[in-house]
């Protein structure tokens, strides 16, 4: 299980050794950047079985990736996760400071 550690720091793909192990490496960008309203089932299926899914998601969150499927989450899902993390961080900071 992933341990909450607040917001991740910014990284680049060059700094991310996980990218070399990603199942999507070499896959068509069209799969991970579908047109609005087009299902992204193939991208999500690839992400589900990827060993570096969490690293990919953390990269997207820390770099404010606005578009595409990253770590198995859509843009909307990542925005919600980021808001939820920020709220949790604020609550924990308030209660344990």
C-alpha cells in the first residue's frame, strides 16, 4: 500500500529510472492521450499491469501533467486525487503541529 507523504517534489523523466521499466514505453501516444469522449480502456489495461504505476502517477502529480492517462488515472481523477491530498495534508498539519 502507498504511504502518504504529502505532495511529491518535481522530477523530470530524465531523473526517473522508472520510465525505462514502464509497460507503455514505446507505445503510441494516441493510446494515452485519447480525444475527448474516446474510451481509454487500452491505456488503463496497460497501466493496471504495470510495475511502475505508482511512480508514473507520482511523476504526473508532481509535474502537474494536465493531459493524458498517467499511472492509470485520467486528468479528472488526478485533479481529484491532488485536491484530496492537499486537504489531508492541511488537516494533518493543523492537527499535529
